[in-house]
């Protein structure tokens, strides 16, 4: 029971151009309120399969709430969320995880008392060794599965160039190293769509460069689709095409970073013209 299709070795570079992409994620007329506060307000947008799509907007625009709806932490009051052609509006996070939809957080969620390698090995679901009976009645199966998980975790470590910290306790890692480790965790289940929430927050410029390079590699070489919330406009400019602007709980505009920066309505929403 080896982990299926790691796709990590023997990587071949593909083009970064993505045109006429079919959507992997569709947000259709989605609405979410908390009491009298409308946080997501008839939101409609799409994320193209194979893209790195940016999501920007002023504080209070509803970006993180939208991510929570997509990832299953909240459920929409109205509307529909479709992932890979299937409705997921009311799916639980663990169901979405098994389908390859993963989400990272602004503050990394590591197991601090396990090593970096062990953190990666914890990710694959339904490991036979988790059942207290299996090590006694099916020890060969358990060992074989764990060997596959360990090999894949080492492949991920190699891919991300983290060999120097693989045996370090995750709690001792820097903020940037923890973000890289979170990225590695998405690789342990061959994610299809990854929601990156403020991946640059608290990361020094050197490690941020590593993060950007690895996100691009995962997109180009392993066909990951990324949906990225970020306030670092330089990072958005380097990574994302297209860029979606949210304000007041809905999509305000979509386009290239140059078009976004040139739009006076976007400037007004960020710097005082809007009420988001």
C-alpha cells in the first residue's frame, strides 16, 4: 500500500502560460452573514485550473471568510461552491482534504514537538498504523505503508531543499521554514487546489524568495492550482495571473496586476474611497 503517484521525482518543466483555463473552483452567488453583518455578499468568481490566482482587497473585504467557506470551515447561507465540477457548499474540511483541496494559514499550524520529517509523515490520512490492532495482525502492511510515507516525505524534503532541517523539531524552525513545511504538507497528499492565506506574513526576504520559487515549481512541474490571499503586492505581481480584487464581500474586478494598479476604483477601495 504505497502512497499513490508521488509525481515528485523526474520532474519536467512546463510552460507558465495558461490560457482559456477551465475552472477548478466556481463561486456562484455566495452569501454569508454573521448576525446583521453581511461579510460575503452575492460573490461570483472563478479560479482556473493550473493557475496561480491572486485575491487581494482591503481589510474587511471578506477574503479570509471566503477561504473559510471554500475550505468547509463555514457554510454559505446562499449560493453554491463548485470544486472540480462537483458542489462542495456543505462539505466538511476532512472531505475536501481527501479530494485534494487544502488550505494553509497565516500562522503555521505545525506539530511543534515532532521533527520536520515527522510532521510530513503525519499528513496522509487513513494510515493502517493508526489502528491499534493492525501492528499486531498486519505488521507487514503497516511497515510497508510507513516506508512509502517516509520515502515520500524525504522526496518532499528534497524538493523543497529542506534537508538541513528535516530532523529539527518543527517548533524550533523560523517562521519562513514553517511556511515551507506547510507547503510540503500539501505535497504529501498530491493536492489539486491549495488556498494560501498570507503566506508571506512573518517571512524574511530570503525565505520568501524560496517560498515563491517553490510555489512556482509546484504549479509548473506538478500542476498545482493556487488561490492566494496576499498583501505583499510584489509577491502578487511575481506569482499571480490573474488577480481578483474583493471589496465589500464581492468581486470588484479581475485582471493583470498592471490593470489592477491602474484602476482608480481599486485605489479608492484601498485608500479610503470604499467602505470595505
